[in-house]
C-alpha cells in the first residue's frame, strides 16, 4: 500500500466524503489520486474559502479535510485553522510540499519562505498535532497519530506530504498507534459526583447552561437525558446555540451576561445552582465578562475538569459524570411554569416600512423549520439572531468566539455538503460579504442552494456604535447582481418588509441554485443585543 | 508625545502616504487616529487584499504599511507577508491587539488562538523583526528598531500595538536606536574587486545579469552606469524584469535557463564571463535549475557576498564594488552588434481569429508606453509576458518566486496609489481572479483606473500541461459583469483579435475608473515559455 492510499483510506474511515481545497504543483499528484478515490474534491475560489468550508463541515460531521499546496496554499489557511483551533473544530489540514529529495542543499524552491520548516512552524501555533510524512516506514503510524489526536482533542491537525512521498510504499506491518485517551481519575470522578448531587439536591431553582463541548464531544443525547429526567430548565451560550432544538419545553434562551434579555438573565443569575456543562467561558459568551453568577452557586463541568465551590477536580470523566447525574438525580426538579422563555414578537409585514435588524429577525423566524441551518456571521448578524427560535438540533452555526469575518458564505458550502437535507440560510453583513462572498460561486458549481442574506447597512455596522469613521464605510455593491457574474441562481433587492417576505418565499422555492437577498438596513440600525455588547466593548476601545 | 503619534510620524518619515487594511475592535482606536493623520487609509475588501496591495506599494516606493486587527486580521496576512519576506519587499505589518491590562489572568478574549503569543510567533517565521509595544518606556526605540531593520533587510517587520498602549505617553528622551548596518570588510572588498577586474579584463564576451537586489537595495543607477560605461550587454531575471527600461540598446531579454528563447540563451550560456549582480537564484529564475552556466565563468555578487571561481568573499560592500567596477573597467567591452535582442512578432489583428497567449502578448506589446506598469500574475500570465518590451524602468511587477496566486488585482491598487502617473495593466488568470479579483472594488472606491485583463482559459491552465483533471476546472464567471456589481467602470468580453484591440483602446480611454477585459483563450493554449517550464516541472510532479 502506498502513502496516498493509506491516507485516503484513513480519511474515509472517519466518515468524511468531501475534501475542500485548491491544487498547486506541490500537491498535484496527490490531487490526481484524490480525484480518482471515492472522496469528492470540492474546489473553492480561494484557499481561505476551503478552510472555512472544511471547518463548517467538521462542525456538522465531526471531521473535515482541507487539502492545498505548499506556502501559497498552506499559509492562506493560517486564519481559518486558527479559528478551528479556538472553537474546537476537528479539521485535518493536508499540505503538499517539495519532495524530500528536492530539499537537498536547501535550494530556493518557489513558495518557500524562510526555510522548509516555516510552514509547519506556523501550524504548530494553531493545530494540536503535526506530522511531515518524510519517511515511508513511519508514515502510516504518523497518519494514525494525527487523526487520533484530532478526534481526541477536537482541534485541527496538520499533515505535510512531500510530493515524492505520495507514491512511496508504506511499512505494512506498522504498529498502529495506540489511541491516547484523556487521563481519567475514577476516584476523583466519584467524589465530584457526590458533591454535585448534594449541591443540586439542596438547590431550589437550579438551571443548566448547555455549553459547546457537549456538541463537540458528542454528549448532547446524554445531557438531554439529564435535562429531561431532572426537569431542570436550560439555556445555551452564544457558541452552543441550538445544541438542542429550541422548541424544547425546558429551553429558556441564549445567555450571554449583560447581552441577554432581562427575563432570561434574571433566571440564570438568580439561580442558586448554575450547572454549566462544557462551556467556553469567553468575553463574548459572557457579554464582556458581565455574567453575574456567584461562583459559590456554580458547577462548571468541562472536558476533563470540574469547578465547584472554589475547588478544582481534575481527571474528570465528563461523559460518565453526566450519565451518572442523569441516572441519579431524582425526578423532582420540574421546570418553573411561571417563567416563560424569551419569545420574539410576532411578525406581520408592514407596507413600505424599512427593514430593521429586530424586525428582520422576527420575520426570518417565521420561515424557520427543522430543515434549515442558520449560519450567522460575527457581528450583528450573530447577535441579532441569538433570539431566533431554531427548530433543528445543531441548526445554528457561528464562529462566535474566534469571530473571523468571511466565514459564513463558504461555511454554507460545507454545511450543505455535510448534510444535503439541510438548507443553509446565511446571515452576513455587507462588509463580510465583500471578503469571501464570491465563494457562493462554489455553491453554484456543485448544485447547492444556500440562501445568502446580505444585511446591507453600508459598512461595518458592528463597529459604528464603538468608534465611527470612514474606515467603517465600504463601496456599495449591487449584491443581487452577483448571480449574473456566476451565471446561476437568483438575486433580490429588498428595501421594505413586504419585499423581504416576498424574497424569502421565492428564495425558499429556488432550491437547486443559490439565492442572494440584498436587504437594505439603516446605517445606524442594530439589534438590542449588539447595543448592550458595544456599550461594554467601547470602554476598552477608548 | 503618545505612542500612536510617534508611530504615525515614523511612518510618515519613510515617505509613505497610504496605509492599507481593515479595522476591527482591537485596532479601532488606532484607526481613528490614523484617519485624522496625514496618512490616507485604504480599506480593501479582505485583509488578504490589503497585504498584497501593501507589498506592491512597497516595491514601488520602498516602504509599505498594512494595519489590521488581531488574529482574524493578522493571520489573514500570513501568506502575503510570507511573500514579502521571500521576495524582499519592505512591508510594515501593524496589528492591533488586546490591551496589556486585559490580558491578566489569560482570559479567552475573542480572536485569541492558543495564547496571546500565537500571532507574534507566526510572524517570527515571516518577518525579519518583531516588537510588541507593551511598554511606553521602550515603545519609541522599539518602533525605530523595527523600521530600521525593514530598511536594512528589505524584508517585512511586525509591530503589535495593544489597544491600551495607543494613547500612552512615550519616553521622550529615548535613545534612538543606532542604525545597524551590514558588516563590511574593506580589505575583502578590495581583493574581490581586483579579482573581478582581472576576470572581466580577460573576457571576450562578458554579459551582465541584472538581478532583483539591484532594485531592492537602490543600486539601479550605479549598475546602469557600469553597463553603459563598459558597453557590456545585459539580461534580467524573471523577478528583476524591467529593472531597466527594456528599450535600452544593451538589453537582450529575460534569462531563465531552459525557459529562455534560444538566441538569448546562447548569448548567456556561451559567455566566458557572466556577471550576475544581485540575483535571487531560484528554481523559477533558472527554469528549474536548467541554467547551463559554468561556475568557472561566473561572478555572482550579492548583497554582502561575492562568489567567484569557487571562492566566497564575505563582508562585501556591494554598492561600493559596483561603483568601483563602473569607474575602473576600461571602455572597451562594446556590445556585439551581430546578436540582436529577442523581439516579439509584429501584431496585425486578424478578423475572427481566436486569441492565443502568444498573440495576446504581441498585441499588448503595441499598447505599452512609459506610463504603463504591467502586473503579471504567477502562471502563464507571467511566463508569457516575459517577452513584453517594457518601456518604463520598474514597469513590470510580479511575484515570480514566492508566486502566490491572488496577488495581481490588489497589487494594482498599491501600484497606482504609489505612483498616480502609472496606469496598471493586470494580467490575471481566471482561476486567480476568482481568489481576489473583487478587490477591483477598491480601485473603484478610490477612483483608480487599472485595466484588468482576465486571461480566461476555463481554469488553472498553468497546471494542465503537468497533470490535468477536473480540479483544474473552475465555474465560468462573466468577468465583464463584475463592473455592474461594483457599480463602476467598464467591462468587455473579447473572443477574437479585433475585439481585443478594440477593448484595449476603449480601456485606455476609460482612465477614471477600472476596466475588466475578459479574453477567451483556448483551454490548452499556452505560451512557449510555459511549455518549456512545465516540461521540466512535470518530472517532479509524477
């Protein structure tokens, strides 16, 4: 068996069916093999688009692959891979590279920066595991090591494939690397369980915050069992929105410190026992650290640690702990009937009324169903949509912590390929659309049908409440005309509520090609959530 | 004086008038100051575009600045900065960053990857100098140190500006950092000079290869004096094309190993004394190491080293050596009259004849003048255009060594702002245009008038002669329609030679807005130079 065969086989073993990327001469021979394999290559417009698409794909399927050439391809993935690292997205980056035999004498080969190690050094900063397949004897075990680590850490890994190694014969009898698992301390886990149970038992109004790790580490079903068995109400965080269907009767809303509607905020911060399961505690998730939760009332369970009453328990088996909690907590913690979840206002379009962010969200809300995945770009597209009532589990996707602009349009390609039964609706600002929006071309090429809604407020509206200036302005594009450039799909320009409803209906019916809806929003209009966030943020900006 | 004032002043002192970039909350307060300063901020569509524009700007003016936010901005510049490093382009990267006071306790602030050092660690790989302005007492000397090193090395430098330091008062009495200079050994330089002179004296048919370092280190005038005084004919390399006007009577053409027209190749490789001044000896510049020059006949002078007859002289003062050669070489080495430079065929358009790369170049050649700068994207746009007769000194720009696709359209923005008297003509493949071509929007916004010629052969034509497959195909865009999206400029679709001439004439007259010309080329058509290069390259690809 050859290196390329082993690598392709191992990718297939993860369940992955697609590889995103752009070729180049250092990876051409591997691309030729990829194209002849059962894997499907998806060419994006720019490598950046491939990185974002693979990230989104990985968030849906549990594994994503992006494959590019050396230097000019690999380094274009620095930002997208950093995002996957920061937000626990299991992406395998494969980069072609100069052959080992070509590197002798350290010549200046094209795409080289400082040395042949430059690229791997960069990826050390943003992947959990790296390997250069420079030796056929160890190549198979190196591939195993990288893929196992990606699965274990849910963070990206890097494989560099020198082009003269693609067809090298591997060592068939390689010792399969033993899968490293996280260290688990059973005694500590049991001690922690007793403490947790006793605290919950005493609690009068406990609440669960379902965090993003429950999704990444595949514990949604377990946690749901705990929630339903105990009857405890739950909220999610910004990054974990839609970790369960938001139609669930025990769901209250998305909590993010001061950036939270009052009724949800009171419920969380007034609780005498906040049980946070797998949260990523960031500035964004806490509304710039405005979460007002007394740590004496908090249980914070993370992948391998538990924080409770000021103590830290290490070596915790998160999965087992949730399971035992579900089995042990008595069925007495029923949801409080008197506190309702935060609901959006009903939406009836008004003639000739300009669209605002808040009204746009109320309108979009009426279009949601089980088959739609919302992809919200960082900024107000994200903050405004936190109150959308997402029907489907995992039906809302955003990069709300690392928050790279340019994510959402290429992400829609990854989402629709990962699950063809889902229809992506992209909410993207006009500034972000100008970064990577042309990746909608990829959707057109491969017969996908995302609905891309450009929330067009004439620039970087998220920054305007902090510091405004002409650097927040952009050239106004005719976004709906983009479909003419790519020769496929439908474009709509919307300037009032009736047109918005009409465009959304037509978009829904245009289900074999992309749709772009250019929604004109006031330059200074924004959601309440954004306003409360920027009130905090602007203090750091001055 | 505050840190931001000192930094802006020092940028102005370099002669720079423009700063490219996109803001973000970690750099918002510095952006506000920048916009109120005499510097002009140029917002691109994506940070990648800003990086390429600043690189091109630096190649024209000798200093470029790109300014972005932390993480999501900075890491998008990894590839563009790597290119600037590899090809000696003096770019200053300024990144905003979380405030020093915000970093206490190592919180998860948005845009953070692994640690607060991730980004600077990445930039260590692709810049010659780095500084975090975390201390007002040293900030001024750190700024000096970075800017001096950029000037000295002609490679990029990195400044990270925590947002709570922007308004901090600097130490006024800071000791200005002494400018480090390269070590120079006068004795060695003199010894080297004698050796060089004696070798040239014995030579019957010497030839000069003018390399890229003569441009980067400002030695073009000195070298021209040597050329004209000695009467020795010269060629340039791929990266140094147009280092002198190609109308110069002693200019023969561009030499690149086997990728060279026969008459030039014979002249160079048949010389008994090849004097290479400041070359970058790469796989591309040598036609994949097919240069057939006997090192016994070669003098290779680089920034601080001289290679001659197998010896290396270090600590060489390149500038002084060229000067002394010009002063000392007797005026006897007249150009050989019998060998003419390589000339393009004359061009008379034929009716209904499809455009080929070779004929396209012959046609474009008739449109060149002193005021045009050609920007050639890597791949066949570059290789085919090596035989263009560029009138203006520095009138041809390409990233022919690092060779990142996506460079040329954003580069045109940098070129036209660097010298408003120059009209950029961009030669870009359709694959590359899909990466960053929408940056033409920036030209429209700021009233620039590049002529962007999309050489549309249905995909990545440069790779087809090596390995072909559907990964080389792309979705066909209607490139001329892009002007409708950006709402400015003119677009033309060209499918035969007459239409090409007509579109070029109209483009030339459209001098206040961008032009896009979509030139249909056969899927497998390419230039002779590319064919000879890919014949070599494909051996490494199998």
